[in-house]
C-alpha cells in the first residue's frame, strides 16, 4: 500500500496546495523511514515512526485554551472525517480484511486496555476493568458484523494509544519480550492503515477542504 500511495502522491503533488502537499509529504517521509526497519529488533522504532506518520497526517495547530481538543479527540475526529470520504472502502478493507485477526488480539489484550493499568495503580473506579474489557470486546465484535468501521477504529486506537504511551513515555524497555507480539500486530496494521488514509485524503483533495493549520509551518528565508 505504501508504494501505491507514494506513486499517487508523486504523480499529483504539483496539483496540491503547499499546505496539503507538506502534510502528505511529511507523513510519507516517516512511512518510508518505518519501512526501512525490517527485523524483529526494530519493531519499537518502526511503531514510533508509524505513529509520527499518523501525527503528521492529522496534526493541526489548536488554540491553547481549547481543552476539548485533546490529542485523542483530534485524531478520532480525523478518523471519522477520513471514513466519511472513503467512498471506495479502503479503510474497511484493512480493518475487516487480512488484519482483522491482528486487531482482534489488540482489542482482547488486557495489557492494551488502559483501565487494567488504572486498576494496577489502585484506582477504585477501575475495579470493574474485566467487565469493561468484556463489554469493549463485545462492542468491537458487534461492529465487525455490522461493518461499523468508525467505531472499530475508535476502539482499536484506544488500544494503540496505550502502546504509544508505553513507548513514548518510557513505560517499556526497548525490545521488551513482554510486548513483542502486540507491537508486531500494531505495526502490521498501521503499515497498511496509514498509507490508506493518505490515499483517501489525496483522492478527495479539494483546495477548500480544511485539514487545519500545520504544526510548524515551513519558513523560507
């Protein structure tokens, strides 16, 4: 999928305005870097590059006082927007296709469920984490049957965000054996999903389509 997305960008980049072109270029640059990591020992670095690629695709400058626009809120809004534009069901083919089993493992794994970690820290409100996890898994399975891609991705990214925090905030050793299979599942899924998202964005490019102001707009002196 990365090759197809990169080729599409190269063929049409001059027709994009500079802001949109920069957004796609930045994301693709991190996807290409992620693609250079091929061994099991490099899974952590690959995941981090993939998450940066995702950040580059959806990230936008937000008012500091707008507390409702948290990072999770921002990327979930982005995902919903992508799904609404995805008339050819590219995301559905990733979610419900060859990666369906991998993301099922992510959803069912207590170690990617934030409420479980809250419970281990003694948070009283998290004492029912097992019931909450079961309810989340059931919701995910119901959405697979109904092909509710938006809700599926919302659930999956809740799990991926836990992995992201473990790595980015030093909550996991580099190359830890404890999360190898989980990171591997996440990397396989994101490696197809993010290029698919970029392709949907480019296929639906309009100069008046607002993806938000870029973080750190390039300055030419």
